[in-house]
């Protein structure tokens, strides 16, 4: 079992209730030095609890509201089924710590057609990604209490950025709120539904491309699983449509090595609290 599978594992604790233990290996360390659970890992944990009793195998639509900062402490996932039908089923899953909800998820499960199934099929053009060897390794980055930058989430994932969207790392942001790159775990593990829940929010916040920096917490994220991904790294492209009043949106597309669109997402997040103010016009 990989570190990711261990970090997202749940244990049944009665009807509709599961125990979960956050794993520091996937923590995000905030500017104040305190660790919090990575949002994608937390969503994947909730989805494991949902799929334990789902009549369908895949989370085709997931909407997550982040209510409070998730602590690196044990908690529970409480699952309530709202509907179970022949083609789709919908459940509500709430992650609770110290009797306080930290994440509320509504997930619809269903089946995904194979590439050989009949019926109408159409996919928009994929974004342009440079070859992996030309990308910039985001690598481990300094975090509070970690001189080598390998503590927590950065030590578990590999992100390779398109150089056209990586200028902010050297103090030269491109002035466009976009990110593109490749994502995979540092451990050898094929992508699946749980890893897609992490991949849709795996790149740095798009506002870094505007020169804004700082922790940018997600408030709400909705994502769709469109296909079962092929083995290999995932190509992720994100962009923003509007930034104002301390809020920004972020859209993501995730493509697999076979060229299939496997996930889409849209989220609303807060501009980093430590960000310097800039004026940007598209």
C-alpha cells in the first residue's frame, strides 16, 4: 500500500460512519507553521467512505465545501445516502473533527463508458503541453520547520511546470493567471478516481501568475470524473476568469497519457493573505 492509500484510508465504525486519521506526509504547512490536511487528500478520504457502500463504482460528480481548517488529528466521515438509483446514486459525506464539520461533500456515483462504447462522443481540443523533459521541476520547496523542503505534501508529489507558466518562481510572473504541467506521486502508483481528486487541485494557485503569493485556501470545489485514467503522469491545465475583492476562480482540466480528458474542476478560493497587491487586466 502506498503512502497516499494509507493517508486516505477509512475504517468502518458503525452504519454510515468511518474513522479517518490524517497523515502528516500529505500535510500543507501554513505561514504560521501549523500543519493542515491537504484539501485533495481530504476529499479523496471522503470519497473512499462514499464508495464503500455505493452501488456504482465511480464518483462522477463531487462538490466539496471546505468549512474549517482540517487538523492533523483523527476524525470521522459520516455518510448519508440521499438517493440510490440504477444509473446514479448521490450521497452526502461530512468530515468531522472534535464535533466540528471541516468538509462537506456531495458526491454522485455512476458508471463510466469505455472508449469502445457506442453513442455520441465529442471532446474539445486539449491544451498544449511541452514535453516532460522541457518542464520545470517545482521540486521540494521550503516549508515551516523543514530546511530541506521535503516535509509534508511536497515530499509526496512531483509537479513539472510548463516554463511559460513558471516565471513567478524567479520573480518574473507572466501576468496571466494560468498554470500547466504534469502531476504524479513520487511513489509508483497508477492514477485512479482518488488520485484525480488530488490532481484537480495539484498545481500552484493560478494567481501566482499575476505576482500574488501566499496561502490561497479553497472555499468550494466541484469536480467531474470523465474517464478512467491510463497509467502514467497526468497533464493538468488551470486558468482563471476573474480576480477581485480577495476572491478568485480556478478551472482545471486533467488529461491522461492516452490523450483522454479524465477530469474537470472549478473552484472558488481566497487570494493569499500575504499577497502583495497588483493590478491586472486581461
